[in-house]
């Protein structure tokens, strides 16, 4: 069974940093691109970033480019999202996603003073 | 980016009803489409992938069809646990893009 388990969310002040993790199991991690998708409170879904199976290609939404960094450790079956210079508008639940319809349970990031 | 347009944005239905939700892509996406259900405060739950393939463990009351630009999700015999918001999502091209959601409410 495919499982994606996020962690690392929390309350952070504007301008602060946070690193999210996503532990994957139940599939061959090294075969798949993985994504981060976020959902602000009461809002729709927004794609944030993606990374190729071997980590060689990364892409970002314009709103996070230059502030967020996606990475993965294929030895640990873990996906990461390093978030720097956080803003209030980054407040959202962040999901680790495999595009064919597999989602984690999400981790809440709240940016507030 | 590929735009995903879902309709209706909300609907009211009764227990036992059959409902149909549509999703239109702004360009052809072959069958690279997922339907998922989301309840308040919960993570999305995938129902269908590849436009018409049921995810493991999802009851057969859910079905999907379509290819190219036009897709439908049909739910037969609506039950209380089916009242939720439903989204479509394309994975033909990055970025992943999503429909605006269809909220299915109890009449």
C-alpha cells in the first residue's frame, strides 16, 4: 500500500524557515517524480514544486521560486521541502503527492507573528 | 498551464440519487486525470486515476469516464458519507492543476 507521511509543519514567524519531510513507503521510491501541493485555509489546491525521480530536475511555482527548495533522499525514501523567507500567504496545509492520485495526510504550516 | 474547469461548483442531492460532475481541460490531456474526494479538515482521498480506473478499495458506485478534454465522475446511490467536495486533477503536464471543486450537499 502506498503511504506518504508528512511532518515538520508548525507555527513560524514571517521571514522564518521550516523544513517539511515526507516519508514514503509501499512503492519503488526511485521510480517516481514527487510533488508538493498546498491548500490555504478554505481555499483550493495549488501545486508548489516537483522533483524528478533521481533529483536531477526540480520545478517551482512562481510564488515560491527562490524561497523554497525541494529535495529528496532516495536512500531514505524521503522527500523534503525547505521553506525560507516565509510569508503569511504561505499559510496552508502542505501535501506530499504522487501525481497518479496518492496523497499524504498533510502538515499545517502557519506563518504568523 | 492547463486549466481545469469543473461544473457545477455545487449541487444539492438526496440520499439514493445519482450525480454527475464534469471536468473540462483547456487542452488535451489524454486520460491523465484523477478524481478525488475531500471532506472538511481531511486530506484528499483519491477515487479514480487514469480517468476511469478505480483506486484500490474505492466502491464501484464511483465511476469515471472521458478522454482528451472532457471527463465525468458519476456517483450512484448517494449515501450520507458521500457528501463532500470533489476535485479533478490533471497529471498530463506540469504543473499539476486542479478543478475548482464541486461541493455535494444534502438536499
